C-alpha cells in the first residue's frame, strides 16, 4: 500500500482493508462447512441439488444416522476401493457434517 496523502486516501485504504478482510472471513467460513467441499472429485458439487441437500431435509435423528453410516462405510472399506488416504478423508468429511448437525442442538 502506498502512503496516504489525504484524509480521503486514509479512509479509502481503511475501507479497502475492511472489505478484503470481510471477503476473507466469508470465504473462510464457506470452506469450513462440510457442504462447501468434496473429497475425490466434483461430481456432487456439480449437481444443482446435492444428495446432502436432500438428506438435510430429513429429521434430526435420521440425519445423524445417515452421516454416522457414511463415515462408517468409508472406514470399513478403507483401501478396498479408493486409496486409504482418500477413504479416510471421505470418512472425516462425513464426520465434519455430522458435527455440524450435532451442533444444531446445542
């Protein structure tokens, strides 16, 4: 950044910094949600309505069961379909989503 020459320059630099920080925080929040990412491709993210969008219309207990089951599936088949690291990442992804659902009741 250049040194401000006028009060307007100071204001504009401060406003620009605040806008950049707001965008950064918005992006950081987006990335932190399980729905904002996908492990192993973009096939779900490319859909207009993702499977998790449908699951999220279900009741609380049903969603918990689904996300627990998804994590279990990837742990149990580890190394049999995809490589073990990717399987573990998929299991973690389901657990992240499960945590988000569980936090709804706090």
